[in-house]
């Protein structure tokens, strides 16, 4: 234990007074006194209180009784369960307030440490530069403290991971947390151990002992780690099969040998759904899993497919090479006008040079006979094509002829119709002329026979009527209505049909 | 020395919500040292210019102001030949409630509103007071010459 009235003691006193004030049992007058108690350098007291913060009084804990010291909580680096509202964060350190103080002049709030350090350089509010007196113008806003107390924080000791309200954190951390590193139970040892191990009965944990299992030298604090990683002597019981296994080989045992653990059939990838203990699976595999055959077939099929693909690939290559060899660079397209040109390449292989090159490529051709055979086949195909083309053009020609003929037929039919119409007109004209002639005849003979005036024989009408009509032009003019009516009648009866 | 939470938070915010026209990127090997680029404000002779600055956060930041210096040559009455800036908030008027982003915004504002009555470069301030048109022309020319991305020199 440090002697009384050490700087550390002073810090704790300051923090204690702050927390006593937090409880709200102190009036404003008392609050003011709080700062003035620490003589002239009140700011420096505040500062030192927060510079090496040990904000809570030493509790009668295992660690405190053992070694009188635990690492303090660094409130600025705490992790909060949920993001903290901006309004609860100090504008200077940008973390949730720790021991907040509010200015009575402008109402801005800061952590005690932050505002103290700021006021040290300039006695004004860091936000609006209003003058602030360290002794008079700072007070603790209860509502802010209450909100801060309710925030959920993570215990800062490594490995703990507990979330609790900020209010309860000091109690947990200072008294209960098993993971907090405290001084070694041996006062002469300067190292630290987790609180769970720091019992006076344990003595110093930082000395070497001989491992009872493997007889190697190990530090007591590292014994568990030694068992788990390197000790070949320390064994443990497997939870599945109750077998005794070296501790650090337990994983291997579970993965490879343990008869209690369940595993899948080897042919799971082929569809076997068997999932049982190791011996059962081994028996199942020994008897022959049905999916084994399927798997083999599958792999065979895959092999075959690969082979087929390979062969196809090679065949394509050969085809392409053959085409290159057979077709001359300026091979004429076999078309309607020049399909005869298709015969040209046949002659080429006959030439000694082509034959020689063909022989040189015996790997692809086998022999000249093969080559000729190929050529023959090609020729046959071309002849076939030419034949189809001839047939095609023949049929086209016929179609064209038929089309022409149809057109002529139509024209002839039309002309016939017109001739018929004309002849009918002529006939009607002839009838009219004859009637006129008859009327004239009756007028000429005083007592002529009127009965014969209506009808004349159509046969004799022809040339005679035309001459008479010219002679009687005046009469037509003298009697135009009768003429017009008749002619129109005649037209009405035989309209020209074109 | 571990980096204070405040600096980590400020850096994160500068990365995640950058201020328009301002970028500040910390050095990997020293997280207290920042490479800063400020775009010249529009309607000013520094328009279209990109000015490089260096920013360093001293050990007792935020109790002391960050140290900032122009790396790009600039014709401004409040910036001297070495790039040092005459700005009250960087000196006496610093407050720990100010941040990197607010300071950089103040510098950008200073570019938009030069103050020849409180000069750091007396010759520049003199030109600015006697013939403002000529001073603005020079500032524009320097911006074009030194702060244009294509041929920017330090």
C-alpha cells in the first residue's frame, strides 16, 4: 500500500468528491467549495485527477487487498453497445462525457479533463469563447449524468466481453471481472495475472515448475496453454468415445479416429446421404456403397466425354486441313453461269505437282486413290447441284412462258369482246337506216303499203343503208328528237363493253 | 504513443463524409500528418486552382492548434513565401472544439476573402491595397501557373 497523502491518494480524493457530488446531496454552495478545497491550483488538481484517472475508491476486492492496484478504466476508449448520441459527446475529445461539467454562463458541457486542460490555456468556453471561471462557472448537470449512466458499455478487459450499464462498470471491473489483469500474488513479482488466478494460496505464478505429465519445465501461468499445445503427457477423456487422448491431439482424434463422432459416407459427393458413427460408415463402405458404382460410371462417362471432345477437335482440324488442300485459292464459285468451271480443279490433282504434294501429305490422305475418291465424291456432288440448277431454270422458263401466254389470252378475249360490241352497234345502225328507207318509200308512193315500214331484212341492210343516210341528211336535221331518241336507245341496248 | 480516439474519429469522418472541395488524407506511417488539397473558391482569383497543404497534429492536439502550411505557391496577403498562414483560429483564437475540417474550411474562406489589413506577406498586402486589380490579376496568374492540376509544382 502506498503511504497516505501520496499524489495518487489526492487523485482518488478528487474523484471521490466528484462522485459524492454526483449523488446530488450537495447544494450549489457545497459544489463551489469542492473546487476551492484543493487550494490555489484547482485546475491542476482536476487535471491530475483525470490525467492518471483512478476514478473510483479502492474497493475491498481480492485484487485490491492483494496488490492494492488495478489498471484503471480508460473511459475514452470504451466500446458502446449502440452509437452514442452526438449531444452526449464531448466536443473536445469526441467521446461520451466522462465526469461532465457544464458552464453556467453558456450551458456547454465537457468532460472534466477536457475543460480543465482547455481552461488552462484560455479561460473561455471552447465553443463560444464566453469567459469561464474555473471555480465559479462549472457545475455538474444531473440529467446528463443520468443519461450517461444508462449507456451500455463493453467491459474493457480482454476476453471478458460483458456488456453492462456504465454506472455498473466500475463495480464489475474493480471487483468481479475475472479477466482483469492484477498483480501477481507474490509481492516480489512485478508481473500480472488474471484476477481469477490471483489467489494468495497460489503464490507466484511466474516461476517454472516441472510438468507432471511430460517432465518439461513450464511457467505456472502458462501451464494450461502448455497442456493444450505441446504437452504429450497430459491426457483428457474424449467426450464422444471416452477414450483417453493427449489433450493437444484431441482435434486430430475427433477428426480421424474417434468412433463416437459422426461422419458422412465417402461417396457423399455422388449422392449418398449416409451420416453415422465412424464404425457404421466404415461397415457401410466395406459392404459397398451403391453410390460407389454410380460414381465410377460418372467418372467413366466424364472420361469418355473428354475423349470424344478430343477426337471431335482433331476431326475438325483434319477437315479444315483437307478443305485447304482440296480447294485451290481462286476456285470459281459454281453458279448458274459457270458451273462448268467446277470441273477445273478436277484436272489439277492430275498434274504431277499436285500429285506430289498429295503424296507428301500422305499422313492426311493415305494414298492417291483416297484422294481421287474424295475428288470423285466432290464431283458427284457438283454434278448433282448442276442438275438441280438446270431443273430449276427449266421450270422458271416454263413458268415465264405460261405467264406470257395467259396475258395474250386475256388480250385476245378483250379484243373479241370489243369486236362483238362494235358489230352489234353496226347492226343497230343498219336497222335504223332501213327503217328510214322504208318511211321514205312510203312517202314517195302516195298509197304505198304502210305495213312493210317497220322491219327490214338485216341481210340486205349493210351498204345500202349507208348511202341512203347520206342522202337524207336534211331529213335527220328536220327531225332531230326522233333521231336522238333512237340512237340513244340503240346505245342503251348495246353498251360497249371493254 | 497511441493515437487519441478524437484523431481516429476525425480521420474517419474526413474519409467518410469529406467536405466538398477539400480532401485530407493521413500518411500511413504517421497518422498525425495529413496531405491536404483545397479547391480555390469560385468567384475568387483562386478559382479552378487546387492548392496542396500539409497539416500536422501536435502531440497535445486538440489543446494546441494543428500546424498547417501551403505547399503550393500562392499570391495571397495572408500567406507568406514559406506557405505559412496568418489566421487567428490557427493561433490565439484556437479552441479545442475546433476540428481539422472546420480549420480547412476557414482556410478556404480565407482564400475567398483576403485580409490585407492583417498581412503576413507585406509586399503582397501592399499591392493588394494599392492596386487591387493588379493583385487579383497576379493571383489568377499564379493560380494558373502553380495550382492548375496539369502543371502543378510545389
